[in-house]
């Protein structure tokens, strides 16, 4: 009877260990692929004031509406923010969300939004500086300007709902 109990305990330990390994592996896969959500094969990037040779750069593809914006590439000379704005009369309007990025070049980043995007609308991803406190404040974390003195940003749109008539 003691042998059967010991065999049962070994099976429990093996199953628990395997479950832990599988759970850890899934968590790792999800965290490394997190940035890919929400991107579709949109019409491409409508870039404003950006070139791959500049120190500060952001690009975004057209994508589905939602509460997360998927970024294609971010390049920052210093610690800074990518801030998502809705469009207001052809210019950046209200702030929907912001994400802090370290200095360097990043691909497939995301910005979680406080208010989601709507389908068929235009939006802006704009670079902002950080005032050193690592908390976004639109008054003190000002837009980063390019060599031409204009805000570094990229314009993108959200795809129309799939239920709309394409004809």
C-alpha cells in the first residue's frame, strides 16, 4: 500500500511540473507575440515628417479599430512617449493613450488606449518627450520636433467595419 501511495505522489509531482513548464512556455509565447494584435494588411503608412535616417521616428500601419494601437516602428534618441491622438479638422486632437519607450529602435510596439478607436476614422501617433518623471503629462511632456521644427508623427486610419458594403 505504501508503494502505491509513493507511485501516486510521483505522478502528481510529474504532472505538476509538466503543467508549470507548459504554463510558463505559453506565457512566454504570449508576451513575445503581444505586439502583433490588431494589425491587418492595411494600405500602408501615411508618414508625416519621418525618415529612417532621423533620430526620432514613428510608423504605424492602417489597422482595425480597438483599444490598442499597434506600432510598426519607433525610434527615439531619448526616453519618450508615443501618444495616440484622434483627428480634429485634419490635425491631431484629443489624446486617446500614451506609452513610454526607452531610447533606441523598437519594432512591433503597442499603445493601450483609454478610449478606443472607431472604424473608418483617422488618427495620429505622435512622439512626445518625457519630463523625467515617467508619468505622461500632456502639458510638460511636449511633442518632439523634427529637424524642420514640426512634430514627429505618423497618420493612420482604422479599417471600416467588415459589414459595410464595398460596392
